[in-house]
C-alpha cells in the first residue's frame, strides 16, 4: 500500500443537505432531524445538516432553521450549514451552526447557472460571510463545483480548479472540498486535477466530493487516497444529485466508502452497520431504492 494513503480519514456526511435537496416530495423537519441524529449516533462527526439558501431555488432546504433548532446535538460533532451569502450565514449562525460552507465553481457557465454571477463575483460575495464567521468564531469550508467536467462547458482545466481553490484558502477557508458535480471523473482525470490543485494548496487542506454518475466514485476516491487526501464527502444511501446538472446521480454512498476504508485498514471511527440502518431508514421513508450496494448487502446478511 502506498505510504501516501492516510492512516485515518474524516468523513463529511452531506446526505441531510446535498442528499435531500434534490428530492421532489416534501420532507418533514422531523424526518430530517431523525436522519441527522442517527448519523451522529453512528459516529459521524461532521454532518452538513442544512442549507440557508433562498427556498425558491432549493425548496427542500426551507426548513433548515427548524432542523438546527430541534435536533439533539452530540458533543464533538460539527453541524455544518451551506451559506451562499451574508444573510444565509447570519441565519445559520443564529440557530447554532458550528461550521459554515461556501461554494464556488471552476466553470464560468456553471457559476452563472447556479448562482447567477461569475466566479470572481461569487468569491467577492463571500467576503462578508467570512467576516461574520470570523467574528462568531466559526470555521468556514469551501466547495469547488465541476472540478473535472461541466454540463455546459465540458472538460474543465485543472489550472482553473487550482486557482479557485487557492482563492478560497486565501479568503480564510480552512479546507476546500473538490466536487466532481457531474460524476464524469475517472482516476486519471481526478488525479490530474488533484496534482494541479496540490501545487497551490496543501493536500491536508483538501477534500473530495465525488458523485457516482458513471460508477467511478469509489475508484476515484481510492485514487485520491493514494494522493494523500484524508477527507472525503459522502451521503448515506447514495442520496443526492445536482439540480443544475442534468443526469448527475447521487453522491458516493457513505456505506460504500466505509466498506472501502475498512478493507484498506483505514481508521474512521464510524459504525458501518448503524449507517446502513440509517440509510435504510431514510430511503424507506422516501419510498426510494437504497443507493448503497454495501448497505443493502450488510442489511441482507444481518437479517438472516
């Protein structure tokens, strides 16, 4: 095994936000709260619990205020909120978000479609968010979308990903999550991108957020681990997608990621069976298929 593969990996669970935001049916606050609490009780210590965006654009996140108010918090768990602007950041801080997330893109076309401004304009908008977070003593994580491919522009230049990532770090983000939003990446394209970004940002300040549209997410995560990446985003039961990228399927399933890490002997501190049960709980409540192969297999074995 490569010596660059980390001995421990931190998982950032994005199911309650990135996973649920694309669902068409109404989802109650109570269901969201129970999902967050189940994931925390399974040992996941970073959970993106909601998004403070305009509900006109992402209706499923309209109740994020109540989720943060009602959930029982577990000591040592970071409860993060996605915040597109100062107003969203203020709302998130008011309800006790312990981490904020901001998002930029490596594609001008995607930035315009997603948040109606250029990449540079989006970064300028985040300056007051960073100031508010600093005053509140709350850390901020940055996301970069479309790090390999864009639904409007096609292949994305790794040098642009590196530049935007560096700008987010310079703004004050402690970490940048690199998102293959459309899931078109392969180990070759992902490692090429990572090598470019790592020339501008330390590898221990980078995370990967890889969608599974073409079934490549686990292979891409393994390639990222070999480059020394020690933080991976995932969604329980493979929930999610991107409302602005047609055909983009869910995030990599947390259960499948945990199974990979267990096989590699990498420490993560999470109860895989408990996560699988949380995945079955939420997919049953939504009336949809469980998107985790490892989760389905483990539950079938535990039922026999």
